[in-house]
C-alpha cells in the first residue's frame, strides 16, 4: 500500500513540512515507516526510539494530531494513507521529531 507521510521538521529554529511517499504493508508501524524514510529516502530525518516494544516512550510523537508511540501504532490503525507526524507538543524540540525529555 502507498502512504504519503508528512513530517514537521525542525532545524536551526526553522520549521517546515517535508512529505515522503513510501510503499509498505498496512501492518507496518509508524516507527518502521520512519526508519524506511531515513534509510531509503532521507538520512537527515531525526527521531528517537529504543525498546521497540511500547514500554520506554522514547518514540512518542503526534500522528494526525494524536500522541502515540510510533513503535506500537500500525499504519492500518490510522484509517488513512495520508499521515502527518510531528513532535509531541509539551517538550522543547531539539531537531525534527527529537525532543528534550528533561524539560
């Protein structure tokens, strides 16, 4: 299935949205989609993850306006092929989807 994934990026104080198109099975997680984007399309996309089991919370992002764990959210559960990913809103952004977890 083809997905259009837009990411709110942050770099040097500037914000912009960058869109990528990937082909992935519906069972792909948001985290796996982000990894595909970084490995195959744009190595500069920054995001965090650790356990990949929905426990640590390092991969927390907002997807289509809702806070989720990227590792535990499957693309098919989003109900759309147009996906908007942004950093969680209660933290200071370091770069792209990476936020300062201490503040």
